[in-house]
C-alpha cells in the first residue's frame, strides 16, 4: 500500500494480479550515437547559406508579384524581377515547385475513347541563381532538378 492509501475505483477484484509486459509499438529506442551530428550540422549550414537569385517577372493575370516559399513553417518573401539574397533552403522549395496543366488531344473526333490528357509541367516560379558561394551548389541544384523529371 502506498503512503496515500489504497485507491478504490469501484468493483470487486478477485484472484492474483496478471503480469502485463510493455508493448513495443515504436520499434525501439533511437540511439543518439547512431547519428553523425557533424554531418547533420554541415547539411544545416549548407542549407542556410545565402544565394543571390532572380525570380523572373510574370505578367500573366493573377500572378503574384511577391512570392513566399515556405520551409518548416518559415517563409521568405521574394519580389519578382529583383535580385534577392535568400537561404538555400528556400531555393530548394522554389526548385521543387512545379505546376501541371493538361492538353486534351482527340485522335479521332468521332470516337471519345481516343481522347488523351497530355500533362505539361513547368516551373511555377522560374528563377536563376546569380551567385552561389559554395562550389557544390550547382551540382546540388542540378540533382534537385533531375529528381523532378
């Protein structure tokens, strides 16, 4: 019995207590030593480097003059047509942002089953990198663009 006395929540309990083991739902405990903290810090440092980019203007109806790529709940406003210093993580968000539209092509106008939807994907916010302080930056960006295709 504890120092606070017995706690009775109602009902009658008879017999011996049944041993219950803990359930391992999560699949084990992560060992901190399994992480290479230096490598994680290097990636974080790399992703927070500032690049100079230019997001091309878009004069189409409804186009945003200021865009706001978001990473982990933080955003970076970028004015189109103006050279802007932004962290690499926002450049990655821009590089991964694509818009897809579809063209309808009907091979035989008398047969609806010949209707094809042809996807056309484009960069949502086309941009160019004017300055990247890291020599590995170009290969990094090319790898992201290659993943999209």
